[in-house]
């Protein structure tokens, strides 16, 4: 399992993450703004929709993971699902951001949004689970996994950076509106701009998936023919204590980060009054993410993955605390916010790579403990915990909007709504990061001599 992977194959694999994160970024960072400010969807409806969708994901994600684990085809185990999922997710993304002319007061608009909201999660799962599940099959050696994960996360960060930096100017450019600022743009133009931008992102999603599938070879794949059993899948998850621990601390830290990406569009539109500033803000974040990805290979030379992860969360927490100081004490100075967010992104970028590597270790631990390698089922929990993190963020955000009577179509925002948006921008994220750090330091145990023992036994089982 320790064969050297050619750099061109690592890069080809990583390219696939760009398209996935174009779709992912549009959904998680801008769908809320599109639904409330362009379509006039009530926050209370979204407060109900997000948890309901996650209930279905709780069934769909492990089911899909088990189906991938049992897959065998001439094209491979993972690549056919990556391609199918990317095509279907691209279609759903287009339809989600292109309302077919249903009026804002119609119940059918709410039905339409609910259906495609759920379908986006399902089709994203089809591509996301097999994509990230490939990492443990490349190599068992820690540094090689770190390299592959870093490359994939680098491309992933690039995709998110494209969405964060270019969405505001591209939506303005494609909207056909005379007013180029999104915070003053009529709802119809906002709908048009987001719809066209989603079509471009969808096309790129398919193109990058094709490149990834065509340039990647599957190797070291453990195959088995056992049919999917939801009861057995739940048993596997329930008995892998480190998977449950991982899901808890990763879900909480991810929720803090998603709060920033989700609420920032509202903060810059409705509090700062300069939506175009969000592009500058995310530009600082993109630079920080690149620097954060360099942390792993540098730190791995003299630090364990555990120490690197704790450092990553500490850096992110420090950056968030700095954002709060600037936001509340210095009139939300853009340069100050950007520098602090750069620090946050260094920690978050490193955090995401570490989480990917840790999940590969959790796969090995599950095989060590249960005697069976449930690779895709385990990696399906990555997508599920991300969706749950988004749900936590959504519940907090939509509950605050409902409590403060926020109306996205109303140009006048109440002081209560502004205060709530600022609190979600500056207070909630660092609290989540610090709670996650505490849980990780107390409960995660796959490191040191025990990790060495796990890898030794798994290698013997494969031999």
C-alpha cells in the first residue's frame, strides 16, 4: 500500500475538488442570500427546511457510503460515482438558482425550493463521498496521505476562493442591472445574475470531474460484495468510537467557519452597507488558506498531526478573536478585518487538511477494531457532518432572523437584526472553535504509539 503516487496523478485527483467546491461554495455561502433577498423566502421556512433535509441526509449519506463500498465496475469503484454525482449535482445547482418564474407569494415556490434544496444534498453526496473516499486507498504512509490531502484541499480552497472573491462582481456583471452594487440591486436582477453564475459553476463542475476521473487510477482498493444494510451501517458507525468523536469536534469547528461564510454576505450587505467589500474580505481569506495549506508539510517535519491540528485551531481562534476586537472596537475597519480573517484562514486551511488525514486514520481504526474496512461508509460521515455543521449554522442564523423580524426584500434593516448579524459574525465562530479544540484534546486518541499499532495490524491484515 506504500507505492509512490505520480505527481501528475495527485494533481489530476486534486482538480476534481475545484468543481465540487464551486457548487459547495455557492450553496453554503450564497443560497441563503439568494433565497431571502432575491426570492423573498421567509427565514422561518428555511429554519424548518434545513433540519428536515438533514434528517434525510442521515439516512441517505451512510446508505450511499455503503453502496460505494460494495461497488465494482470496469471503470473502478469510486470514479463512476464521482462522474455521475458531478453531472447530477450540476443540473440541480442550475435549477436551484434559476427560479422558473413562480411568484414569491406562491406555495409552489416554497415547494420548488424545498425539493431542489434536498436534491442538492443528495447529488452532492453522490460525488463527494467517493471523491474523498479514495484518499486512504492511495497510501497508508502518513506523509504520502498528507501530501495527497494537501493537494486536494489546495484545489478545494481554490474553488472556494473563486466563489468568495468572484461571486459579487460576476453576479453584478451578469445581472443586466444598471446598479452594479448588489446591496442596492432589484430582486429580478439579483435572480438573473445568480442564475447565470450558477450555470457557469455547474459547467465547470462537470469539466473538472471529467479531468479528475480521466487522470486518476484506482489502486489498493478493498472490495467486498455485501449488500447494504441500514442496520449494519448504523452498527458500524455506533461501534467506531473515534468516528463519533471525530464527527463531534469536526462538526462544531466547521459550524463556526460556516457561520462566517454564511453570515458575511448579510454583514457586508445589511450592516456595513458595502457588499462588494466581501470580495476583498474573502481575498484575504484565500491568501490565508494557501498559507494554511503550507502548514502541514512544514509542521509534519517536526510536529505530530495531533500537535499540528491543535495549533491550527488555536490560530483560527486567535484570528476570530481579533475580528471581534476590530469589528466592535474599531468600526469594522476593512483592512483590520481582512488581516484577522487571513489569520483565521491559515488555521482553517490547515484544520481541513488535518481532518481529511484524520478521517483516513479513522478508517484504519475502524478496520482495526471491527475487522472490516468500511472506507466509503466512514467517509460518508465527512459529508454528513459538514451538512450538520451547516444545519447548526442555519438554525442559529434563521432563528436570529425570525426573532429580529429580518426581511431580505426590505431595504431598511432594524437595529436588532444588525446586532444579531454582528454577533453571528464575530462571537459565534470563536466560541465554536474553542469548544471543538477542548473536545479534540480530551477525546481523540489515534496518535502516537497507538496509531502505530493500528497501522501495523491493518497492514498485516491486508498482507
